[in-house]
C-alpha cells in the first residue's frame, strides 16, 4: 500500500513535466498546422480559418513561372549544398578524429563558428566579399554560403558516427596493403554511412530553409524560395505563400524523418 501511494505521488510530481512538454510541442506545432488549411483557402488574401477549401492555390503555384523558378533555384542550391557540405564535412570530421593533435580543438572550434556567429553578420560579410568577386545573385555563391552554414552539422553527425567506430579495422586494411583512401571508402565509410546520410539530410534542410543570407546575396533569376516569399510579403499578401510554406514544411519533415531513421540505424549498427 505504501509503495502504491509513493508511486502515485511520483507520477503526480512528474505530471507537470509532461504537461510542460506537451504545451511546448503545441506551441511549436500549431503555427505549422494553421498554415496547411490556409494553403487550401480559395480567398484572394491570407485568411484563417478559410471559408472554403480548394486546391486552386496549388494549381496557381505550379502555373506561376516566378514561383517555379524560385523553387528550382532552391532545390538545385540545396542539392549542391548537400553534396559539397557532406563531402567537406565528412573529410573534416575524419581528419579531426584520426589526428587528435593540439590544433584539433582550434580547428573544430573554427568549424563550429557558423553555429555561434549570428547569421546576419555572416550575411553582411559575404555580401561585401561577393561584391568584389562578382558572386552576388549567383547559384555558386549561394551554394558556398549555405555550405558554410551546413558544415558544422555535418561535422557533428559524422564525428558521432566515427566515435562509435573501431579504427583498428581500417588499420588492419592498411596493413593488408590497402591505401588510406581505399581503406576509408571500403571499410570505414560503409560502417558510418547512416551518420553520413543523416548529415546530408541536415545539410539539405538547412539550405532549403535558409533565409537571412539569401536575402543579401540572391536576387533576379537566382532568387530562392525564401527570398521570393519575403519579397511577396513586402509587396502583397499573396496566398501562394501559404502553399509554399506547406510544401517546404512537408519536404523538411521528410528530410527530418530520413535523418532520424538513419541515426537510429547508425546507433543499432554501433551496438
């Protein structure tokens, strides 16, 4: 009886934590859920709740040359960023893992700097540097800038995979005659592949959702979706913004699910 009362008291004491977590989740998720019905409204302006539902905004979005062009730029930039950031981040994480020198901490700190420095400062610096190099309003400029932001997340994910990997397997492959590069691709990379996949998904999502830097260095034919959304909000309250927000949310959720699945598989492989 005493144990039962103690268990009930512990459950009551812990209930406030569950209530707090639930309230926080609702606070974060509800704005996203509101956007979805707004994207199905047939009104000429953004409104909630919608008076009637229609898929006409989606048809208008796919029929708009400006929105389709911005979508293509964002997808191309995100894909190239994913490839470049994953390649560089994996190489950097591997180098820091196997070197373990006094400079490793300094180099790791430099790689993590884009997560610490306010994005607006990075955007201003890139704008003036790109102005001298004539790289503003170009996709290569966007890719390099987004890679800078995504690189820390790739390094963190791949480093976590390397910490659970036994490096003696790679050393054994080198002893048997394999080069360091071949040992990495044939032995190490297959065993940390889920961490690399998770890192790639993070890089793609970060590039797709990035807005501040895109406002500074993108424009014209290289305008991203986020830049186009801000421009549309400034000039008019276009209901197509809700459509774009819904599509980007669904794509981001898909990338997040793939990343979570890859991380779980990486943990199982490590166990």
